[in-house]
C-alpha cells in the first residue's frame, strides 16, 4: 500500500541526511491466535509486515504473556520472550522495554500494520521529551489493508462527570472534529494531541524509564489505561513533555470483537474498576511528580468533547466534596 500523506517525500529526503539510531519494536501478545488467512495468525502477519516496512536499524521483541506460543521465520534481530504464565500487558511491556537495545522504543499491539519507513520517519522529527503516535487507521486484517480512508490524528481524555456508566476515563477517545479541522495543513503535520490510542506509541527508552518510570499496574490493573497513564505523565510531569501525532507516517489497528474475539477473558467489573480508579487518581491530582494539575491540560486543549462549559465549576465542587481542593 502506498500513501499520499503530505510531505512524505520531503520527509524521506530529510531522513537521508540524519544519522539514525536503533529502534526497538516491542510487541506484547497474549493468545493472539486469530488467523488472517489459514495457518497465519495476525501476529505472524504483523511481524512479516514490520520486516517489509521498516527501513532503518531495528529489532523486534515479541513477549508472549503466557502460552500458546508462535513460530516465525528466521528474521534477523527478532527475539521472542515466552513467559510461562501471564503477568499482564503492562508488566510485559516493561519487561520488553528493559530488554530493548535501541535508543527508541516503538510499542505496538499485536495486531497492527505499518507505513513504509515508519521507524525512520518517526525519529527524524523527534524530541527526547516527546511521546509520539503515528496517524491511526483501522485495519481490515483479512485483506491486510486499511478498512477505508478514514483516519484519526487526535484523541481526547473523556470527562468522568458526563459519563453515563460511572465516574471513569473511557478507552478510545477519537477526536474526528480536530482531525478534520487540521486536515491537509502542513503546519500541523507534527502536532500536539491531548491523548493517544495506546495501540502504538514511540519514545526514547531513556524517557520511558527515567522520566515516566515505565508503566504501573497499581490501581490501573495490569492491562488497562496505558494512554492516560503515559499521556498524563508526559503532559503534567516536570520535563516539559508533549504528546504528539506525526502524520508523516501511519499504522492500522485491528479492532477486536465479533469474528475477531479477544484471546483472553475480561469482565465488565474489572474494566470498570480500572477505568474508575484511573479517573479518580488523575482527577484528584494524586500523582506527586506533577508540576501541573489536570485542569491545566483541559484548559490547554479547550474546548474538549464531553467536557461541559461549566466543567471547572463542577470540578472544583468535586475536589471540595472529596477533600482534595487546594487554594
């Protein structure tokens, strides 16, 4: 598949002039056995896609979060980590990030497709205090192509006050209005985004460990809420960090559900508990390393979908009611 993204050829000429570093592509996987064609799992096809599309110095680390395990061709710089028992997505990501040899880490879900040269395009326009996501498409895994031309560049943090199912941060948060508003404008090819999807993100290994301190399972659970955790740490921490979208390249993510079921059980109770804990932790400004409160981020990106006009008044009352308000 070719792309018509603005500036792609200019990006490639710039890449040729930059000394590239190694990228460690880390893939946590748990029972990713859905077959895109007979005898080929989506994970196996994804790894093949990486070796067809990556153009720089890279390695691939696949972490099997418990059995069953899968086999691959003899790809160079492919390392497999076969955990005897599941430990969860976040601990698996931390394990792989700790074993990575690259300056940069690209974490991906185990059911994605990539743009040509994504590894070099991302680092050509990169800052050490950034957390970056490429342009997001939906993957039609059976055709191994975009589902359609629709794409998402921006994501937002949902408002727990207006959620009808409880006080929580929801997963997802596509922001199609912002995507449309900034479509085709060169000044927004690399741009700030409030949040990211979580299925694909890029940063330096040093920033992941020494600033963000990896990902935590405490409260969040060991599988959930990686976008709010990583995104809010990046925005609110003392390193002047930014969450960015790089539209010069892309990835496509296969959604689960229907004929493509999740390969492991997950109860509604567990999901709700994780989403609710995350919202209360960040809305309550409990993260001690922050230099900005959450209200700073909402104001920065205002207006934000699902957040009402009087959000600050509602938020202040919630803080007071929960004995969290500080003048």
